[in-house]
């Protein structure tokens, strides 16, 4: 878990601005759900045999309540809980949402893998067409292009639906059965319950066996095949380059039909920039009728790694236009008030509230803040009616009317902007 501050926070804000501007220009609106959810929101939806449900959830205990709450490990099930609670699916036509929220998973931390990380995600409900899938993938690609990230690959697959999957599962079991003893212990457990999870296993022996396993794409029924072909055609029409990867199953169980991942070599071992897919059946896991839905989430920390690897961002932390250096008590009174008034107008200024400091100390503070100007005001200046304004970078100085300080500084702020 990381503290984020200083220049790093400026990078986050830059990313957040690009994400939000892009999504809002495609008609998405923000949704914010709580960090805590009832455990069932995930345990009944994400899948028993997934890492998230097996070992990655943080459970939160309260002294007074027996209810089991967890810190949200992913956004989609929480989103669907909110959709059903507020009947958002009843609104006519497609509804488009995005979120930018912290997620929590108990994992072994490494580069690009944290226990508290941040996802930027989109979810589109109320549209079952391949165009909706193509739209959200196009949006993801738009973000990559806007940020100037070129080193990425988009892999797509169809994981079928509840009709074609049982047939595929049987085909997989027939294939793995003679090799059962060669599979890792975990996959031996998965063989009966969730044979598709074996496709995801990182164990070298399992991965080797997976090489020749039957492909889901050879077991799709006609509507699923048609949907998948439709998506492929739309992506081609939109000029989005993709690779077919029939081994993508994703780490969550709620997907049907489309599943996809954007990966990048810039990231090292944790190569997934983001991923998602269609989850028309997720509402049923909450005991509701199906609701067509499709979405993705990207890892903010991974995007930052990719951006840094490409060319380090030099974010701009806002610098004050002027550092006020009062040389006596009456000057302090005057400049304190002026500083507050200017900042209320959106003009950043800086001032130290320490009293009776010498000029040398004040100039050092001014340097530290990175202010463009330093304003010196004391008894001599008041007598002459003119304060001293130093331009820090050039080392030059000029005299400005005390009666007109606010306007002059506001004018300098405008011309420096
Ligand atoms: P996910 O593949 O589990 O999907 O996570 C999406 C992205 O979050 C990953 O591709 C990765 O960039 C980032 N990520 C995941 N775990 C970590 C971690 N421990 N540390 C840093 N980054 C991480 C989902 O969560 C789905 N809810 C996506 C979705 C939305 N599907 C439909 N709608």
C-alpha cells in the first residue's frame, strides 16, 4: 500500500483528467460505491475457485455487528449491487458509468501488484450488441492513444455462455483426464469444479498441457459465434488492432461471451494494463433476471509504470506567483490579508506566518516555494508608498505602488499564466 504525494500526485491527477475527459466525451457518468460491501456481493458472483474469493479478500469486523463485510476487491460486482439497489437498469436504453476507486486484494506485492491499488473502470448496461463491446474497447484504446502509449497488445476471446460452456467443460475434462496426475495439486482440485481455471495456471507443467487443450472458440454455439464475429468486424471497422487469444479466461467467473485484455511489455511480469468483458449473467447471481452488461477496468499504477517507461512525465506542481516577505508587524497584517484575498480569487501566493524573521531567512523561504516574485514590505517602503518586487529567476527588482498591490499582482499572475 502506498502513500501518494508531491510530484507523484500530479501524475495521478494528469491521468485522472485524461480518463475523465475521455469517458465524459463518450457519454459516461461517474458512479462511486462504498469501499465496504457485504461478503456475498463478491463470494456469490466472482467465483469459488478464483483467487479473489479463495484468498484475496480483506474481511472487516465491527465489534457491534455480526454482518460479514469486506473491502472491495474489484468494482464490477459492487457496481451491479448498486444497479439493482437503485433500479438503474430500469432506465430506457444503454446506461454508461465509470469509476475511479481503490481496490483491495491480499496478494504477494511486486512491481505493478499492490494490496491497495486503484482501478479506473467503465461499465455499460442495457445493451447486448457487439457494438457495445466494440465501443468500450475503442474507448480503452482512445485513452492509450491520448496518453501516447503505443507498446500494447489487445487480445480478445469469447468464453461462450451457459449453453456452450458445459459442452466445452466436458471437452476439457476429457482432454485433462488422462493427465490428471501430472497437474498441480490446485488444478487437480479444479478439474471437477472449474476445469476452465486450469487454462489460467502458471505452473509450468500445467501450462505445457494447456498448449494442446481444446479451444473454447471451437465450442461456441451459433449466437455466441455470431456475437464474437460481430465484435471482430466492428473492431476492424474502427481500426482497432487485436489478436485472437482463445486461452483468455480472465480471473473472474462472471464473464460470458466477450473477454479481453490489454497487455504491455513495458510492465514486466504483471503485464496486464487492463481487461474486461461481457457479464450478462452477473445479475442472475444476485437472484435477478439477466441484465446485458459489458465493461473493463484498468490499473492506474500500471498505467503510471507504462507512462514512466515511455518517457518520464514532468508534472507541474503549481508554483506561487509571489512570496510575501513582511519586514515588520504592520506589514505582516497587511500582507496576510492580501494573500488570503488573492488566493480566494484563484491566484496562488505564499507567505510564512513566522514572525520577526530576518530578510535572509525570508529570501531562503521564498526560494524554497519556487515563487516567481518576492514582495518586500517594511517601514521604509511604507514611508515611500512603494514596495519592492523581486523577480527571483532574473535577480532584478522594481518598486510598485503599495496602494495598488492587489491589482498589480493579479496582473502579473495573468501574464505568467
Ligand atoms: P481484473 O482483471 O481483475 O478485472 O483487474 C483489472 C486491472 O486491474 C488489471 O488488468 C490490472 O491492471 C489491475 N490490477 C488488478 N490487480 C491488481 C493489483 N493487485 N495491483 C495493481 N493492479 C492490479 C476486474 O477487476 C474487473 N472488475 C474488470 C471489469 C470491469 N470487467 C467488467 N467490467
